[in-house]
C-alpha cells in the first residue's frame, strides 16, 4: 500500500514495486484509520509505504488487527519498528527485474465506497501503455518538452496518469505539490513552475485568478471529453 504525499517517493515506490513484480496500491491520503485497516486487510498488502505526516492514522490501528502487514516503510525521520525510506535508497542498487507481461496486474486503485465498501479495481500493465499512447500523446499531444501539473493527487486515477505515467512515458517533466490543492497553492505553483499542461476540475477553473496564470498554458479538464486549449498568439 502506498500512503504517500505527492513527492518523488511516490514515483520511486510505484515504479519500483512494479519492477520487482509487486502490485502497488496508491491510497487516498484523506481517509481515516478504519478505512486504512479495511484496505490493508482487504488487499492483504504485506508492505505499507507511508509519508511521515500521514503515519498517525496508520499508527492508530492496533497491529494485531493487521494480520497481513509485515513491513512498514516511512518516508521521513526514522521511527522504531519501521524501515526508513532513506535507508532503502542508500542500499546497493542491485535489482532483479520480474518478467511481468502486459496482462499482469500493475496496480490497484480503491473506489470511494459510495455504494458499499470500497472495491479494489485492478489495472494491468498494458493499461498504462494504452492510456499514454491514446490520450497523452494522441489527444493532449504531450511531448518531452512539456511540464505537467495536476490538481488531482497521485492517488486518484486522474492524477496518476496526468502527473506520473503520462509524463514518464514521453520523457516530460512532472511538477509535484505535496500540500493541499487550495487555489492559492495551485496558482502559486503555476506562477512559479510554469507548467505547459495543467490538469484540474471545473470547480477549480471557476475560482481561477486573472488570465495571467494561464498564459501559454494548455489546460485539460476532467470533464469527458476533455477540454483543452492554448492561449496566446499561437492558440489553436
């Protein structure tokens, strides 16, 4: 289970798990302890990788209520009984790749549970390729020259594609913001980092500041079909 903020540790953990044949489960960082207990037990995850600010929600679960969890990895200051993420990064770089196939499970994403208990949706390795080729390249025309920024966090399917699998597939740059996606934070990042592709939702656009923030930026909305446009003299 990946209970991680939007930081490089998420990318390392997501792709690193897949390389060894494990199945990462990006998990909503806004849930409560009882939700994490359910997901850990339902998925039978044996490893949890957690950002330190999110650790209290997991630490509140009695360990005897998590029969499948074997290892806790913390991205942050070392704590007793857990493995330090920095310790793993400092280890010898040797890695034996697992020869997975296109129809093997690549990652799970849990539903919000609006119709009952959350359900783990299994995504296959070829799903990542198809979405990158058909949407990122085919619709968004994303290239290595792009810089992507997504309001939706990486634990969402929308954010996972826009801010991780799509830019990595084409060699683009992703801008990760670990904090809350409030309008001041979002548009502050836009002014500072100047993404060429900005992904958000209609409610965020309604609260957008003056047009200066989106000059020369293509914006893609999560509405279906996606809306995308470029402003400025070269608008198409």
